């Protein structure tokens, strides 16, 4: 009976197993014993919408051809859950011959389609979006939501909104895309002002001095006094650092008694909350400076060589007398801010830290990143008992003790301290710190790995190609700093930070590049204005980092009564991943040109004048390449063929313009070659460095076309920071270091030399080699502020343009808000020159005989000529004789005429407003003249000394 019962149970088990196995898919968790140790033949996925099957497979270790094991099953289930993409996972199996097919069934967490910040008025939503861990097109997890709420609240607390509240909501999930719109609903509350800042425990340092270096301020008429928790934390560090800089080396901020609390301003009314801030200081004793001693660590290793001295200068076997450090002691001592003469001064901990860092920086520049600067402090009390201990070395017990005592007497400046003891009674009993610096040079540091973080769009190669070093190179701090500037100057990142981490051994380190990306696409509308170009509106679309490759593509349409312009441009800054750039562009332009004023009455002195103009239309293309070499150098080359035509002349244009109109479309062929050097720290807001560009344009000649000349264009910019608003450290507030007073010096010149065509012949009088559109003008916002391009103080020749021009400007910029607004004081100078021997026809004869004509006029009409040269039509004294001003001899481009007397000058002041879409320039400029007097080299024009309002939109300067 028992046997029959067992057979029945066994048969039932077999039937159940067969039914189970014959089922198409079975959960591996409940039936894993059936499928374990079988070979996986295929892996399929079900339920995934936003996560591709390949991406899920990358998270797993299962692969076709691998035997299924319990460990493999557990590890893959854990990996899929840890990814955070799914809230339900089931792994099923199906018999496939002798193997097993795997089906992974998942239920995805919804992904974020949009993030809205409802109620965010005082904080920019873009700032919140950048900081929260929850991102668009990523899955929603409870952890990300919680962390995002904490980040938002912290941002509001940092901004002073302590009563802010954040609630998270989601709209219904779209079942087709499994995406959802999320909302952070923010109640910002109110800003809470600081009612009182209490500072306790300071016995020697004045409370007012401490409050002066703090970010937190009590609310009042001038100060808003909004409380920010971040400022409270930073102020604790600032107070401690300030006390240490005043010699209180042991100063600290006590945790007990340092706090803040929110109270009702009026407990009875309970209508307004305020914050009371308390800082409890432990001041300690004040210390004074007693000198530095600097030595290299010459500890001997088991091999008989110095253990911590560099191995490059000291290979094994080097005699002891030839042991050489990287830097001699004298060089290191010259780097210190503390000088030997400063013994007796207050011990400034900040200055001490700078001195220590200066040694590390010097070693880092030569690759010794692992160099150690070990300071040991020796405190000497300025008392008779303490000094006598070192002054009576002969009473020591043995020779070694006497020698040690004498060494300390010299090293610790005991003789100098004795003089202070006698001369400064108020210092008696004070403690003096002497620092012994021991230098361990250690090994050279080589870069093992370069790890880039934070670049979600920009490809790694775009960043790596800006680096001036590669893995395996010797660490060089100057190259690292310049590489950081080059990456920031790409314009793709808001923040670029470099950090170092130890490598796999004592000679290697890893460099971590941490980036915060910013939008690189631009869609802008705005306007531009210049005295010559007039007002115009424009629309510009561009992408400066196309698909994260660093490529740039832009399109610009500009329209105005004087200028119409269309341009398309594409640039690959690293063609074929080499430091060669390629730029292709095409343009259409139409511009109204004014060619001086013509008198329409007989009396030239009091005549009525009308401006003559015509239109110049052009179309063309351009192809250019550039090559970066060394660190800051670039050479560039560009070919620009184009077609131009002159149309719509007014009735008073010159015969030369009319002839140009009759000729119709003309071909212009131009080749540009140049070299540039750029060491500016920030190309968007430069505070230091050079920018040098020298280019040569070859127009026509062998290239063909109707224009034939060579043009040389040197440009030099230099930026210098005079000081920041800490005023050389007098105001201890780090935020003021961004407020830098910067001066820009800039000179730009264009020298044009006429050439002859190399093919065929060309009538120079009928078709000039330098046409009207190629001539240069002076005046207006573009070149010489306060002057007009046809100014009455110009030589007549300048009003029709010239072939060469020299400009200089200097701007002293005082930041009102460093990223937006500056007050500017400027000085401009400019002059134009011509080679008179290019004049043809009657004009040539006039120039040739000018001196004779002037002498004849002065002889035949002395009174009229005298009045003409000295007074205007209103009887006002003229600054210069018109006959002298128009002397062709002064207009020739020569070293003699590159003098101050031939330049025009202006000075003025105004505002630079850097609105991204519409940068505004508002200036008041006054014309000034060079007098040649030593004590007063510049003066005003007697008949016109008013300020001219100069308005510009956009950076259209020369």
C-alpha cells in the first residue's frame, strides 16, 4: 500500500513537472532548478519603452553561450534594480532544446518630459534646473525627488528665503511614451533681514573691524541685511582667518555660542521676522614674526644618497659636495613676502600661508608636484629670562650643547630680539614665532590619467584637444593653468575646475577636469548703430558647439537704411582632429556710402553743403584655414573672391564714382595671410594678457580682378589690472576681487600700398587700383569718438577717405557690476595718410604745385587770406590754418608725418552695458588738440569745446 502510494505521488510529481516544463515561459525564480546550468541560447526583452534592449543588456552579465547559474541570475537582477530604471523586473525562462531562452520583463519608471518651477520669482529657474539631480529625459526616483527638493531649499536659504517651502507634483503619465511632466511648486516666503550681529570674546580686535570683513550685515538704510546661511558659514571662516592675519594664530570660532535664531521683530505684533546672529570668538594670544629659516631635507637613504632630494640632479654615485637641489635656498627666500627686516611685525598667518604656497608653486612649475614644504614653528618669548637662555651658551654642559645653543642664537635672531626688548617695552612678554621650512623635493610628478566630468553634450575629444599636456607628461602648473583658460575660452562651460588626485604610485597623479556646461545655441535679435554704418536691426541664429563637436554654424540677417547684410558661416576648429581650422562662408551686402560734402554755393567759407552718396552691392564667398601652434600662436589664411557693383548715385557724387557706376559688376580677388598671438585670460571679459594680430591682404595683381593693392594690418591689444575693489587687501572681502579695475590699450593700423595688375593693362584714371569702397574713414563710434567722418577740422582729403590709417585707444574700466556694467574713461587718437604721388590728372598737378599756389594767394590777397587762415565765418579764432591743415606734404605716409601734430584726439567717459542681446555703449566725448607745450600738451578747440554724445550698439570698434 505504501509502495502504491509512493508511486502515485511520484507520478503526480512527474506529470506536474511535465506540465510546468511544457509552459512557454516560466519564472526562473520559482523554477530555477529546472534551468540552472543550462546554456543560454537567446535573451529577449519585454516592456521597455524608453530604455533600449541593448542598454539593458549592457547592465547584465548574461550572454548567449553562457551557462545560467544562480550567482549570474542574482547579480543581473540586482544590477537591473540598482540602475533605477525599473520598478518591477521578472526574468523568465523557456526550454530551447538542451538550452534555455531568457525573457526579461520590465516595468519602467516614467521619464521626465518637462520640469516646471511654479512660483520661482526670486531665483532663476535655470539656476535650479542646473543644480537639481532630477533631469529631463531621465527616470524619476524617490531619491532624486527628495534630493532635488533639498537642493531647491538650500538655494533659497542661500538667497535669504528661510521660510521657503517646496512641493512636488506630477501630471498623469503618457502611456505611449512613458513620460511625465513634473512640477516643483515653490512658496518662496519672505526674506528675513538680520536685525543684530553680536560678536563676543574679542578683547583686542575691534568689533567694527570684524564686521567690516563679514558678508552678513545688519539691515539698515544702506544695507538690506538679508540673512543667508551660506554667508553665515563663510563668515565664520573669514573671522578666524582675519584674526590669524592679525597675529592671533590660535584664534577660533567657538561652536558653543555661535549660532543664529529667528525671532519676531516685535513679539507683541508678530508681523515681521528677523534673525539674530551670534559669533563667539576665542581670541588667544597675539604672536609676532621672528624670521624664516629654509633648508632642504638631506636625510640619507640606505643607499647613501639623499632620500628626499631630486633624483634628476643627483643620480646614485653623485659625491656629497655635488648634491644639487632644484632650487637653491636663496631663490626660495626671494619668493617670500615676509622679509628679514620684518622681525618684530605682527605674525600674519595669511602671509605665511602665501609664502609656503609660493614654494609649492615654484616646484609645481617644474613638475615636482609631490614636493613637500614642512614648516616647524619655534616660539620665543620676549623676556629677559628667555633671551638670556640663548645668550649664555658658554654655560652649557658640553661642546655639542654649546654648538647647538650658538646655532639657535643665530637662527632665532636673538640679538635682534634683545634690541626689540630694550627699544619696545610694550612688546615685552609677547611671543615671537620663528618658522623653519624644510623642503622635501621628492619625485617628479607625471600625469597618469586625465578624467573629464560634467560634459553631457560636449565630446571628450573637444576638451582634450585644448589641453597642452597628455597622459604620461611631466606635470607643469603653468601649462595646466593655461589649459584651463583655453577650455573656458571655448564658451561652452560656465565653470572649469581642475583637481588633482594621487595616482597608482608615488610618481603619478590623476587630473580631474570638472565642467559645468552652458547653452551654446544662440537665437538673438537686436540692433547696431554707428556714425558711419547708421542704425540697423539684425537676427542671428547660431550654434557654437554643434552636436558637441565644437563646430560653429551661424547665420545673420541685418537690415537698415544704410546697411543690408546676409551671411552664412561654418567653422570646424579642429579639422580631422588636428589643430587646423576650416571656415567656409558666403555673404551678400548692400551699403550706402557717403563720399563727402559738396558745396552748392559759390562761397566756400559760408557755403551750403549737400552730402553725396551711392550704394555698393556685393556678393561673395570665403574659404579660410588656420593653424594653432606652440601655446598661444595661430597663423591663418583666407581666400575671398567676390563681385561688387555701384548703383544709385546722387547728383553730387564725383566723376570717379559715376565712372564706377558705369562699369557695372566688378570682380575682386583677395588673399589674406596672418599670424596671431593671444594670451588673454578671458576673451569674453579680459583682465590681463595680450592679443596681437598681423595680417597681409593681397588684392588683385596675380589674383585678377579690378582692384590691385597690398594692405598691412597690425593690431595690438594689452589688458592690465591695476587693482580690485579690495584695494590691495585693505578691504577683506573675497567677493570684491571680481570687481577689477582694468585698462585696455589698443592700437590698430591699416597701411595700403597700390600695386599694378599682373595680367593685361588697366587704365588707372578710368579704373583706379584702389577703389572708393577700399578707402578708409576716420570718426564716429567705430574709430574716433567725438569726431565726424567729414569733420570740419579734418584736411579735405580725409573727407573722401584715405589709403592708410593709424588708430590708438585706451579705456580705463571701473566695474559697477562685473558681468553687466562698467564706467569707462577713454582716450582716442587717430590719423590718416595718403601717398600723394598716386594722384592723377588735375589733382596731381594741384598737389605738386600746392606750395606755389599758397604763396601766390597770400601775396595777391593778403587780407582775405589772413582772415581765411585765422577766423571762421562767425569771427572765432581758428585753431589751425586751413591752408596748413590741407598741405599735401603733411598727408604723405612717412616717418616724419607720424607725429602728434598730425593726429586728432578725443577723451571722454561713459558706460559699457553688456546686455547679451543688445550690448549698449553710451559715451560723452570731447575733441582735444595737441598743443606741443610741454606742461600742457593738450588743449580745447577755441570755437568748439562741447562734449558730443556718442551712442553705439554692439562691439563695432575698429
